[in-house]
């Protein structure tokens, strides 16, 4: 995929005027932060951004993955690296039920989730092992998925209320490499 440099100008005035939606606010992070190359690279890529941007970035990844394939998909994929930031994000924006659901998932994983994908996969394989049929894992997160699907509609409104109350944290003016066909 061919990448080009794109200039982003996310201003406080435009944020307060409601010109953005959650994903557009974190587009600079979406294209700058690697979730694929381990915790050290993830942290390094996040360094230029605010803790608020980081939290919303993680919430957006969580939302995208869980909505598409449940907590299994979120945790088995590279996106599982953002679990801790997603929890902080839910707490930050007041998405209490989402935070509660994620805390329960973490509890089911033994109280913490590895940041490294291979370690996460090993943990998930171990805790979802079906003693009656090793080829068919148990759906440990089925209830969490259902609960999340019932409450995730409120997420964008909570994010935008938080963003408007902390608009300075989301200002971004700079260039980022994006795919050539990015709008």
C-alpha cells in the first residue's frame, strides 16, 4: 500500500463546534501508532500524544474489534495490546458499564492480560480449553459480548462529551503518513 503524508489540523474551535466524530479525532494516532510490534514500540509511538488521545484511541480499537468479533477477537488480535488503555478510557469518559464489562473480562483472564500477543494467545488458549472437546473451545466471553452489544450505542456520545470538555487535549496540527486513498 502506497503511503503519503497528509496534513491534519484538528483545532479546538472545530472540536467545540462539533466538526469531528470520535474516529476522525484519533486518525493521526490510527496511522502513527503501531499495535503490531510489541509494547515498547506501542509506547514509543504514543509518546507524542496526550493521555486523552491515547485513551480514546484504545476505546476506538476496543469498540471496533469487540463489535466485529467479540472479546475473543479483541484479545487474540494485536489490538489486545490496548486493553489497559481502553479500561482507562472507559473510566475517563464515564462509560461505567463498558468498564465493568472489561474488568470482568480481565478477571476471567486471571486479573491481568499480557501485552505481548503470543503470551495473550497462550493464556486465552489455556483458559478457554474445553475439557470435553479440545477442538471446540468454550466461549468464555459470550456474556460479556452480549452485555457490551447492549450498551455500546452510548459510546460515541460519551466520547464526544469528554472531548468537548477537554478539547485542548485533542488538538493536533501536523503531518502523518496515511494510505494514498485515505479521505
